[in-house]
C-alpha cells in the first residue's frame, strides 16, 4: 500500500465557536471529560476554580431533578445543542 492510499480525505470542518461559559444557561446538555466522556447538564462555570471550572448536575440530571453537582476539567456542548449568538465569546 502506498502512503497516499492510506490518507483519509475529508472536507475541512468549520471551527467550533468558542463558548463564553458564563453566559451558557443552566441545564444546557454538555459532554464532560476527555478520556471517558459523559453526558451531563450544565450548572455553572467557575473561572476561579482553575482545575475543575465546569459544574454539572450529577449523573446527567437537570435542575428540576436534583441539586447535587459535580465538577469537571473539560466540557463541550452536546452535538445536538444549537449555539446561540449570546453564548459565543467576542
């Protein structure tokens, strides 16, 4: 097999907008964790918590189901969430 036969050709994806997490609403579906991603509902972003600034409701529950939370070092919007302009960093 030649080197170029192994190259996967894809169309370039548009870069995801950078989210201003302070503006993201409570209960927004997110994916947390880099090694073992888990689905959660966003609670709040705490920039002063340097190592684990993303707080979510425990076990993927929403604010109407629980008040228990957990912290994460990484968070991104779930694929099915439509980004609102007011959430984008300017």
